[in-house]
């Protein structure tokens, strides 16, 4: 009761509590096998079926953006590999944490954060900024980072791919089922849901 009272009178403590509760754990190519499968078995067919329309992806609970940028690199590679350079894509990456979203939007990461990126992708998609690396503007321009509460805010729609890999394990079963229903609604017919 004392803590609730303290929260009511100290907005800064509310922000500290929210930061403690929001777990922003992410990395580039986290779970390489999952991304390898996405690259080899999902994206080639998806790119072929676009027929000129943009590929639409949503990454809820994106934290500081590493997973969203990983998907962006793989989508870009798939478009190039299949001779579809005229195709475009848009990645919607959302989170509750404004500070994490600011980091994601800048796309600047320390050397240890990019250590697991294959060297050819690091060279192609990043530029060195002192001791840090920044994802190239051509990729950042295809990203939309936004504050979004998946349980309360309207979802995106007509999506080809949703990658929801860092969220469901932190929710109770009722909330998990609600999120799955929302994700199902957001996918276009034949869209792919990547969980983890």
C-alpha cells in the first residue's frame, strides 16, 4: 500500500517501475536456426508471391530493434537473390518502451552487439561510426518504429509476416490467447507467424 501511494505521488518512480517490468532482451540473429529457416524456406516463396506489392512485416515487442533489423536484412537479401529489386518492404516494429524505440530508430549499436552478424551482411548493411555501427539509411527508411500496446491498441493489418518472439512467454495464458487472436487477425491469408 505504501508503494502504491508512493507511485501515485511520484511519476518518475512509475517510469522506473515500467522499465523494471519491461524486459528488453534482444540481439541480431538471436536463435540463428530460426532465422536460417526464415531465410531459406519462408522468404523466397513470400517474395515470389508479392506480384509487385510491398511486403509488410510486424515485429511486436521489438525492444531496441535488433530483431526487426535482422528481418529487414533477410528480406532485402531475399528480394535481391530472387531478382526482384523493384519490390519494396515495410517493417512495423513496436514496443511499449519509448527509450528502446529511440535506440531502434537511430539504428546505432556497439561493436559487441553486431558481433553475431555475418561479415558480408555487416559490411553491406552497416557503416562504422567510431566504435559503433549504424544500419544504413536505406534500411532505416523502410522501418516504422512506434509505441504500441498489443493488448490495447489496434493491430496492423494485411501483414505477410509477423515475428513475435520475445513477448508471449511474459504473458499469462488469457493474455497469450488474446495476442494470438490479434496476430491471426493481422495476418493476410497465407501470412506467416514466427514465434519463439
